[in-house]
C-alpha cells in the first residue's frame, strides 16, 4: 500500500501510512523485509503471474504480447551501492533492469511484468531460476526467459516483441527451432534473400513502394499531430551465417552457418497528410499468415508500453533512481513490490465497473495534477491520488468524521490571522 503513490525525488524511503506505527518504524520494517534472505524473488513475482493470468481477456484472439526491453538505473551519488556494474562505458555505472512485460493485443494495455532481472557487478538477480550469468549477453538471456514464460501456462500464445538490438539471425534460428513466436524490428543494414536476390532491406522497401504495395491501415498520432499508418508485406529468407559478437581469447567467434529461415517482412510507415514518411519500422516475424500485416504493425506499436512502465518506475512516479537500498538484491525485491502497485493502477484504469470512472475522477482531483485537455487520467495521477486516498481511509479507521471536524475547527483559528472573519 505504501508503494501506491508517486514518490518525490528527495524521498529516501517509503512514505508511511497514518497508522499506529510511526514513519521511522514503517521504513525500518520495509528495509528489514527487503534485506531478509528468506524473501526470494521467485516468490515475490508469483502475485504478478497470478494477476497476469486473471487479467487476460477470456475471449481474446488467442495471443498476448510479451515485450522485452532493458533500462539502466543510475546512482552516480550513491556511494553505498558498491555493487554497481559498468554499463555503456567506464563512467556509466549502475544497474541494468531487464523486463518482460505482458501486454494485451486488442487495446495494447499493460497487464503485468512476467519477469524482472537486475544485473549488478557481482550477479544477476532474477525472478527466474537459475539466474543468468553476469557475462551472458542480453540476447543469450532471452531463450531461457522465453521457455520460462511458456512454462507459466498462460491460456494464450505468447508473441515476443523486441526492438532492433534483437535482430540476430542466429537467435532467430534458435527461437524458431524452439517453437517461439516473435516480432523483431530489423536493422536497415540487414541483408537477406528476396525474390531470388540477395539485397539490403532498404532496396526491398523501395521496390514495394514503387509497386504500390503499401495499404492505408489506420489513423495514428505522431508528436501530437494526425497521421496515417501504411503497411506492406513480403516474404523473405535469411540464409547468411550468424556472426556472434562474443569473443574467445580476444578474437571474435567465427560465423555460424545455419538452415535458411523463411520469415515475413512487414514494413510499417507513418505518413502525414501530404504523404511524407515521418517514421518507418521494418519488422521480421514468424507469425502465421492468419495474423495480417496490419495487426503485426499494431502489435509492434504496443511495444511503447514497456517504456511507459520504465517511466512509471523512474521520474513519473516511483523514483527508483532515488531509492536508498544499498544492494541490487534489495532493490530487485522492492522493484517487484513497486510493480505490484503499477498493476493495481493499470487494473483501475481499465476497470469496467460502474464505480470505476467516478473513482478515477476522484483520484485525479486528489492528485492535484494538471492534465492536458481531453485526457481524463494518467497512471502517475492515479498513483498520486491513491496516496492521498489511502491515508484518508486509514484515518477514518481511527477517527470518526465528527471527531475530524472538531479537530479541524480547533486548528483553524490558529491558522487564520486575527479578525479575519
């Protein structure tokens, strides 16, 4: 409950609810919980798995998206965090957070994180056991994650959505052989076999555009302006050897040949009203033809939900980069508790119950946040409003409304200047 709010950037710990224990005791209890060796990450993620199964629509299309992404957590002034890892360069130190977020296909709403991994200098703290080795690459960590998600027994087929850094022919072959469905954004420099010729992806796109293969699918918004999404599709084959980036003895590993892999190339373009291409995504997928190209493009568009999750953990709400836990293990435990708070807000945001809409309006009022015209609520506003509502409800268990009114009347003369009326 104490994580169900937005934390100011100067907050060193949790904000205590107005209960019988004081704020210091509440904070100490939380710190003892996160430092307790008997509290295990696989146990803390179990409620998130249950929430994911419950939140999946019963009459959906038989698919759900699992969006994979990584985000760095930086603590440049936190000297007590001595297990921080080196990230992008020697002066970039912190922890690397990996997330597998379950997203519903129809409206693209986030449901729950299925797996979290936090890499430090000494270990990777993971909700999945065994945890990956610290020197395992991001992509090499994915196959065990894909298998673990399949083992959860979700009532749908998981489609794994990953950004451009997952464009690896070697990993495509492994995932395909293991029976996993994926949608990955391809690199513009990708060379593949198309219509009997070995060509670069931009050449394929140019030929499709010249042949009028793009279809207008839907209206979209880009940077607040209206636009249209155009989609084209063609069949391609990846037949070149994989080129691993890892080195052995200081030398890069040799290319690894493999069987030709037939995939679908879906090209998604966002164009303005004049027809100018404002953005473009080149997507490789092994989804069956029953999932049309427009749907594949829409599913990749829902990938932005994982970025919203990271923002909710960082500056927009939970202020994870201000947390004072001294170890990555304690941080990982608290991240899972914070993720539960995010799930509560996501569920409230889409609840069809008649009382849900008035509650959302109430929470926005309690949050005191200014929203853009036409926006009824945001997840950070709901979190902020909940933190006002929860203490109110806690107070009402200790004081009746009449007693609170009397206390307020006694305090008001102190707050008002004399003869103010």
